[in-house]
C-alpha cells in the first residue's frame, strides 16, 4: 500500500497537535486513575483460595490422574473440558454475588477458585455457599464436588509483584536507552523512552476508565507493549537515518516527515492485523482473558500512535530547539564583534542559523509526494549554500578594496 508515499502530509510539523492529543488522553486517564482508582485483582489485593475436587468421592484430587480415571470413569473430564467447566462455574459464582473471582482447572479434576474475601470466617461461609451451589447446579453433570482445601492468600505477593514490575520497567527502559544511544544518538533514545512512557500511561488510564481488573497478566501485557512499541520506533528511525545519508542537504523535518510517510503503511498494517486477532480473542475467548486482551488492544493502538506521531516529531522539536539556541549564541557573538569594531556579518546567514537548516524554499507544494519534497528541499538548500558562498566572496572583495 503506497498511498502514504504519494502524499505529503506535514506530520512532523504538526507537533503541537499531536502533543495536545496525547496530553488530553494522558490527563484523562490519570484523572480516572486518581478519582476512580484501579480495579486491582486478587494478585495484588490478596483473597481466599478454595480447592474442590470433582468426581465420585473426590478421587480426582487424592489420586493421580491415571489412577483416578481407573477408579472413576468421569475423572479427567474436567481437564478435557476446562473452558466449558470454567464458564459454568463462573456463572454459578456470579449468581451468588461473588465478585473478583478467578477460576482455574488444575491437575486431573481439581478446581481452584480464588475470591477477594480476606476474612477467615467469611471465607469459610463463602466456601460452603460455593460448594452447595456448584453441587446443586452442576452435580448431576460433573459428579460430586468436595472441598479439599481452603486458605487465605495475603497481598504480600501482590506488593512483591508491583515492585518487580516497576524495576522491570525501569531496567528495560534503561537498556533500551543505552542501546538506542549507541545505535543512533541520545536524543533519539530519549524520544523513544518518552513514547514508551506515553504508552504505559495510556494503558493504565485506559484500564482505569474501563474498570478492568488488573492482575499479573497486566504486567505481562505492559512489558509486551514496551517491546512492540520500541521495535516500531526503531524501524522509523532506521528509515530516517537512511534518508539522511541519501539527502544530506535536506533539513531534518522534511526527512522525518518523508520517513514517517514511507513507513506508515508498515506500522498501520502490522497493528491492524494484530488488532483483528486481539478483537477475535476478546469477543470469543471468554471473560477470563478480557482484561489481558483489553490491555493489549489499548497498548498496541497507543504504540502505533506514539511511534508515528510522538517519537519522530519529538526528535524534530529537539533539533529545532538546539539549532535555535546555537543560532542565538552565534548571533550574540556577531553582535559583540560588531560592537568591538569588526566588520558586520549580519547580512550573511550563518551555517548554524535556523535559516540554513529550514530553507523557505523547502516548503513543498500541495501536489508533491514525500520523496519529491525531500529532493526539492535538498536542491533549495544547495542553492542557498551557493548564495551564501557568493555573498561571502562579495563581502571579502569589498573588504579588500577598503584595505588598499
């Protein structure tokens, strides 16, 4: 799909628009986080763990799977039809008003149910209610339900998980910063890290707005998005570097804009294919994986947006700021020389001034493509350099006549 190559949308010059959109989304997400809070799951808050065996007399829980199958013909059905059992158990538990539950089939015929109840007495009553409801609703189909374990799970694991996730993000971003600094330059690495932080904040804000439950799977989704987003940014920066080598006289904004248009089809098509799969899993995979898939959907969309509209334009903004600062310093130096009695050179543009980097003739026409805009900017820059050399020769010749 070469549609983007045939256009010349000024993505790199519309940085204020992209920054404003990102700021609105991030502030909205952080506001939801602050006022609504995050819907923390059992992995972070702790709760109760109930173990129930399914089968005649609980044989599936106390024997190995092979022995249980010989003793009970129905043993092993739970693991073979785990998705169906999980959906039925969740329906029964939600009918009892139990929220924030986690259901898992383990071993041969062992059912693990986790809830957010942190009190031992309440947990005992809740286990009895769940057991009786399951036996009543599902006993005729699956056999006898027997409670073989009931224990409290404290939030200590959740605190450790938060701490490990934080340090994983910090160390991951640090390694990415070092790698991109070595491969490209420091400002490119910083722009990529800013884009990653942007994605993480949007993921957290989106999950807060959706009131989705956050468990350990959210940490996995977050780290996955960090890797996916930085790989997309690397592709864009590689193209920028290639175009800079081919068009050395072209200003960075034009090169970045053309590079974004050249790689945009790759970024959009890749994310669209992934999103199609994720939406299929979200609607057909069951409620158990909804929070994990939702986090991936938000992160993938944000990663595509930040790679195109944040990382590259941020490098352009940094470059403009640094060149403007160097131009101001150079102008100050020329003013001091002029005051001291030196020949004024204000009529000659300095190579370090912003005008030499952003030629007015480089503004592409509406009908130009990205490649044509780069060639036009390169030709204009070369013409301006020739004009500068002619001005220098004229100034040098006039100075020589005055001396003699």
